[in-house]
């Protein structure tokens, strides 16, 4: 465990284990965080905007097939669902905090050329927030190490001095039909009909202050390497990492109410 008396917080590292000759990492003493969706509905208008955004991103090849430092190539449907999940998460955060009387910036639905991104996801009560989203069973907030050099963002963004005040991790449950999980066949009418029938939920799992990311996560090398296996528990099947990632257990993130 690494403690930091200045910032009154600590994060624990993953435990390393070997089973049947195979090394993997797991949560250790931390229990997996149960998914508890927020009582928030983003509404049909925002849902449609998320869909149109994600479809344009995938159909017009506006995102890279490979993640930063990654090995796995994403096809068009995978890019579509990743973009859709990300925008749904942003909309969820906007509605969540507006419902609690916070000042929240508008969602950016503009489509940028490949390799160009907006400066931030949301500004909440004058704090710049970078939103990271994943599936509902995820247990780690992960940030690709290739995007961060010496504590500064080196990925694709307009402003070279970009630094958020917080990373926000949002888990979403979007039960994609198996036949639409992979492939390059983007049938817009069919995809929209499917999405309208889905029950989509989300949970703001927590916040990571940027200063903790620099002074703890980066400084003490909270890194899970490409091809390493992570398991939420000793008996779970595990996931092999596609790229090197900084990580924080979501059970150790700050409460969402920090921004209110």
C-alpha cells in the first residue's frame, strides 16, 4: 500500500498470483464493486444524438482501429459501440449533475478528423472532467500509459497543456446482441431499432483527482502491462490487457458527490 500524507488518500496495488503456471493480477483484499445503476434517464433526444455521433464515427472511419499502444484491431461495429458507450456516459454525467443543481457544460457531438479530439468531456461546477467509460462489470479505471509522458497528456488533443481536474469513471450496461458485437456491416436503420429496444443504465463509479494520478498512480507506477491477465477474483476467467495501462481500483475512487 502506498500512502500519501499530503493528499490524505491512498491507493492499493493489484496482487500478483500464479495458478497452474500462469501469472495474473487480481483485486486482493478489495472486493469487486457491485454495479448499482444511478436513477437517471438521459431521454430520447440525447440518446438519438449519441447514436448519430457513434454511427458517424464508425462509418466515416474517424477513430483509430487500435487503442494507444494496443495490439487488437477494432472493427466498425466495435468502434461504433465504444463511441456510443462513451457518449452515453457523458450524457449520463450531464443529467446526473444537472439534476443536483450543478453547472454543467454542453455535450460536444461534433465529429473530428482521425487523431483529433475535443479538449475535455465536461466542465462541472468549473472543474474540467475527463470521462472514462467501460462495461458494467469493470473493476479498474485504466488510462493508457502511452497517452501520458512525465505527467503530461501526449495523446490526440488540441491543447498540448491539457490537464483535467478529475477523471470520472462511469460503468454502463448496454447488452449488445451477439450478432452485432463484431463486424464491419453498419446497418443504420437496424442499429437504431435495436438501441431503442435496449435497457441502458449507467453508474458514476467514482472520481480520480488529477493530482492523485500524478503523485500516486504515475509516481509509484500503478501499471498493468500489455498481455498481463487481470481477474476480479481468483475464480473469474480474467481479461488479457491489450496495452500498458495505469490503473486504479474503482472501489478506491472518490465519491461522485465530490463535485457537488
